């Protein structure tokens, strides 16, 4: 016999299905919730449903937004000549947090991965090409990861866009900030040396 | 400027207020939710509100329940002559999981703590006494923690219940299961030696 009433068990099961929430966290959260102010619980539940209902993919770049087009696509202060290609909408968030990029974005929606049955036609590449046709884009910055599938996707994109009058660049790979050579693996060091830049 | 739409920021703030959910977890959870099946989000939100509305404190023992009295108080197979006194409703869950106790429970609702302004009158001691009057209780097992405030609460209860025809016991303190002497602190070892039992 479980010592917990049924509605609590249901809630624990639902919470435990969320990413990064293990059985013990789910239990702790559920027990916290049933002891919280009912209004606060109502508010949290509402925020969830509302966020899910209102947050959509931007029809232009594919980023998260509550309006069409998204705030970044709409922002006239952002450089329209640069488009940063990312894998997922959350990657936009990471780049925005870095505060180092002031152009537009384009979400691919994945990486080319034959093993997982993801081909170029499954990614938002055609949409990127039609943006190239209608927007004054001069540089496409590939901000994908540094794994094999990201490599493949970058090579594919570079080739497919070769005939276009647009510069295609890829973000640098090398030592992460605040780290030493002793913490870097061989491949990182190889890439760091390959990507070395003149400093005078 | 935040790169996230407003409803998402609201949700992240709400999730970040939960215990054990840091800013990064809150962000990850929120981003997961806005990409989930809307029906699943609806279900989770509903489970929360329902659990909060239906789960109450048992009027008899103070444990969590969706009915009055709770399943444990109602269960005729459980030994009515033993009452285990715990600090919080969740403690019942821990003891039930251990599968080692088949009596009833009583939730105190806290520990005596003069520093935090918690006195005996703030705990469910009077309710415990009236249960002693109407239920066939022969043993009260104090299953509180092993900190100073729990000690004080146990001493107080033992004294207050001294005139009653009831045995008052406290759960043992000593080595945790699967541990060695080298991992135990001095106080634990002192308590373990004090609490030694004959094994033949």
C-alpha cells in the first residue's frame, strides 16, 4: 500500500516525467506543491498552460516567440546582413546571453544525422535559402556544435550555399574560456592550433 | 533585452521559485514544457491544481490524505495500540517506505524551537493527548530527528506524558546501515555505544 493519497501519486508521476526530475525530486516537488498556497499552485499551472499556448516558433527564424515575427526578427537595430544558423531555438538564448551577436537568427531544427534518419530535407534549409532571396544577407554564421553531426551539417550547408553571393563562416573551436592546456583534450587542442589567429 | 518571449519568462520565474529548482533547471523545464504536447502540459497543470485541492491533512493523525480520516487511520489491520509521532507529514512516507512499522501515526507539525518562536502550544500535542483519551494507545514511539530541537521535543513530550498509562519510546540513534566506523562522527558513535544492545 502506498502511504500517499492518489492525487499526490498522480502528480509525482507527472512531475517525474519532466527532464532532469528524478523520482525523489518529483516527490519533494509534489509534497511542496500540496503544502503551498493554493493560489500559487493555480498561478504556476496557469503559467504553464499559457506559455505552451502562446509560445510558438517564429515563422521567419524559427525561434521562440509569443508574436509573429519574433522580437529579434522585428528589431530594426539588429544587423540584417548577418544570419546566425543554430540547431535549436534554445541556442538563440545562449548566444543572446553572451551579448556578442547583434544580427538575426535562423533555426535549423536539427543536424544532419543519417543514423537517426535526419536528412537535409528535414531541416529548415529551404527556408534559409528563401530568406537569402528576400533578405539582404551577406554573411551566414554557422553556430552549430563541435560534434561529428554538426560538422557534417556545416559541410553540407557550405556546399549547398557555395553558389550564393554570401559568406559562410563557422564559429571558432578551441580552448574554452578560463581553462588551461592541461584540461583540454587532444581534439580541442588540434582545433585550437588549426584555428590560431595572428595577434599582432 | 531578453531573448525569450514574456510568457516563457513568467513560467521560468514561477518554476525557479520551487524548492531545488535553480535558474538553469527552471529554464530547461520551461523550454521543455513549451515544446511538449499541449495536452501533456494541460494534464500536468491539472494534476497540480487537483492534488492541491484534494490533498488535506488527516483530521486525526495529520498525515496527507484525500479522504477523512486517512487510509492509515482507517486501516483496521494496523495496530491501534502504537502511535508513531513524527514531525512532518512526509516523515510518514519515509517510515512507510521502510516497511517496518504497522501502527498508527501522529504528526506534530514541528519541533520545539524557542529560537524560532515555536513552543509546545504550536504543536499538535493537545490533539495527541485527546487521542490518548479516546484510542487504545499503549506505546508512543517518538520518531523525530537526532538534532538538538528534536531532543528537546522528545524530552518535553516524555515529561508531559509521564502521568499517562502509556510507554514512550524513541527510535534508535547509531550507525546508519551499510556504513563503517570510519565514516561515523563522534556524536553518532557516542550514541551508538550508549544505545548498544545485547545480542545473545
